[in-house]
C-alpha cells in the first residue's frame, strides 16, 4: 500500500482531486449548475397547461367609437372578459392544451413600444371591414398567434375545439424536450469540465511557475498530464452520474439503448476534449489569454452543436461541418443511445473519431508543450 | 574516481532573449560545501544564469558541468543531485503544507519519514495541516526551502529565497542553510538583493550586472580591490548605482 501511496502518479492524482473538491465554486459550477439548468429548461419547455399569447389591439374604425362593430370584436365581446381596455379570452382544447389570449387595446405608438419591449409579438389592427395583422414572419411565436387570431376572426372560438379526434398526442419516451436536452447537457458537461478543468489548470500553474518547479525534479512529465486527465475524468463521471440521477428521478429520463455504448462514448468524449484541452493550453502562461482561447473553443460549439435546440435550423451547407464538431458528435450519439435505442454498432464510428481527435491533439500538444 | 575540484563549473556561458543579451559570457565555479552569493540588481542576468545551471534554460554558447555532468545527457542524475527554489513559485493553494511536501517527495521516491524530517528541519511542524494559501510569506519560503532539500541535494540553487521577508524570517532561513552546510556539506548558489545576506552566509561573493561578472572572491578579497569599506560602496563604485535600484 505504501508503495502505491508514495508513487508520484498517485500523489499527483490525489493533489489534483484535492484541489477540485476543496473549491466550493468548482463543485457548484460542475455539479449543481448543470442540474439547475436541466431543471429550469426542462420545466420551461416541457410544462403542459395554458399557453399565453399577448397582442396589441388597435382600432381603425371610421365613424365608430366602439369595438363591437367588427367580427373579431364581436367574438371577444361574446366570449371574453373585458377589463380596462384589456380583452381576455380562453380557447379550450383537451388534446392541444388551452390557449389564453390577451388583447391590449391601445394606440399605434404604444403598440410599437410594447412590441419592441417584447411584451407582445403581434399587433392586431381591427378595421371596420376587415382585420390586419402586423408581425415579424420570422418570429415563430408571432406566426402561431397570427394563425390563431385569423382563425378566430374568421370562424369564431369554436374552431380551436374542432377535429379533436384527428389529434393523437405522442407520449413516447424520448420525444419530450427534456429528452433532447439531458444528453446534450451531459455532452456539454464533458467539454466544459475538460476545457476549464484541464486547460485553465495548466495555464494557471504555468503562470505561477509551478510547472517549471515540478519539471526541475525527477517527475515524469507524462505523469503530470495523465494525473490531470484522470482526476478530471473522475469528476466528469461524478458530474454526469448526478445529472443523470436527477433527470431519472425528476423527469423519468431513461436510457433506451446500450449502456456499454454509452460508456464507450463517454470515454471517447473525455479523450477527445482532454486531448484538445492539452493542445490549446500547451503554450500560453497568461491566464487572460487562456480565458480567451478556451472561450473561443467552447462558445461556438455550445451555440452550433445543438445542445439546447436543434442545429438543423442552421443553413444546409453548415450541417455537415456542424455534425463533425466533437461536441455535436458526442451530443448526437448520446441522444441516439438515450432516445433511439442505439447500440455500440451505431456509435462506434463516432467513438473512434473522437478518440482519434483526442489522441492526435494530445500528441501534438505534448510535442509543443511549454513547461517553463 | 578522483573527486572533482568543482561541483559546479560554468564556462563562458551566453544567453539571449530576442534582442536582449541576458548573460554575456560568464564563467564561475563552486566547490563542494561552498556557499556562493550572486549579487546584482534587477535585470543583471542572475536568474537566467541560475536557471541555466538548473537546466531550465539552455545556454546559447558555453558549457555547464555539475559534478562533471552536463544536462543534455544526464538529466535524471542531475535532477536527483540538485535542490532548488525559484523566484516567486506558488504551490497549489488548496493543498496542505504536508500534502505539498508528500507530492514533491514522491518525485524522488521518498516516503513520509523523510517528509517528517524535513518539516523538523524547517521548523514548520505546527503548520503541516495548514493550506498553502494560509501560510505567511516566511512560512511559504521555508516550505519552498523544505521542498528544495527533500532529496538531500549536493547542491542547492536558491533564487532570492528571502526577498520580501522581514528580518526575523530571513534569519530563520539563514540558520537552516547554515545547519545544512554544517551537517551535510551542501553547496549553495544563492542570488540576492541583500548585501548582508551575502556577508552573513557566503564564502564567496560574485557581483553581476548587465549580464557580466564585475567582481568575485571572498568578502575581504573583493573589498580590497578598490580599498572599499563595504559591499554597498563597492557595488556603487562598480555599477554606478545601488543594488536595489
């Protein structure tokens, strides 16, 4: 036992781990924050119940001073609640979920201000002869609101309750937003933990001249890096296990595919980002530059790799590039294992590519590594 | 094998960084058990010279022998033989003093027995369980010195080991070094800003400025050079300024 505890690799791993677990902020950002994010986003985008649309209502009625004269107005007056120039109306549908509509009757100027402030997404211009809709067609929420109001205006509130029998709500596992989100968060956790935990630690220790001091001893350089990777990997396992445990208990997330495939991919993802982290931290001794380099690596991937929303909304020509980003490969493969029942044979290519990326980056990083 | 005359033998060493010539052809020697002080103001080239002896920097020209061996082919043996403390090294904040020492001891395959011995030597036994970031400046310097002597080095290379310390803390470090000399016949190369450190501790003093050696010898020898009464006076005469400028 003494031989093990006196070994430099053991001591280096113990030192790196002690530094991680003794820093409360590290534990918060590594463990608590991803769980909070999963909880917040999972609740926000999965919760059923009423959907609320808010609109401005501007009257352009010649010779009239009351809203009751138009078709939309007559539906609102008959089925809604009017209070201080605000009209509320509830459209009910058991399968689709209820929709709450609120119209703020106001002037053009005020309506535009509300639009700019994000309080409303649509301006309904109620005219004597017809109704006009003013909104940004690129805004999905505004578009849905427009479709609802134009139907309401044409057919009355009954339209929302029609054809219920043709709707079959999906209750399959793996189709909820949270099922999309959790594998993405697990993938992002690997990237963030490696890039900050390995790269920043190396840069910080270089700037404090600790690397220089350590290599002036018989310490094996490879042991130092290996220990850093092993310590970080242990933390990543704990972080991922806790996030999954939370998702399983709170959202009922399950793994429909193969556990060995998931473990292999988790390992490959860690190898990929450990290698990349060693490469990007191989030279600089300035923590501020290091900060910039790490952000330049992680931010674009966080945005385009489809962690929170599908990357298929990006232009078609970018998709093949995005699909081969390490974070995308991990997230997509995790999703196929979690939600589509994928096995090892479905993800071995990704696991191989990720392992190769990590190994090549590690070798190049080690070649150009500045210890002093 | 006949014992070598010098444990450190630096021959005509030069080193430049971009357009700055930090060391311009310096030669010096240290005998076993000898304490040598390298005095000079900031930017004199002291640290570069010491780092070349430590194997951290490589000379552009010239040769360095430590117990007759060069860094190029004897890295492992030389690492075992030397102990060093760099200027402004910061150990891991969240490790205790004991864990820090155990970590470095493991690089030399040393166990907890030697770590305990060193804590006694540096008088930091009561602070074993303190985190490094809770140690005072003097305690950190003693810890750095403890790490440097873990492997019972034949030669100690200390770069400004007492800079920023109060006189008491400085004296504590000096006493530890004198004990090492007495008990283990350790050689020492020390860079310093402090004249009294060189006078109190060292057998020989070398004065360096702008990458060259201006004077070297025992305190008496170098004072005799121009009939000076103190190192301060000699230094101003040689360089035209105070050592701390």
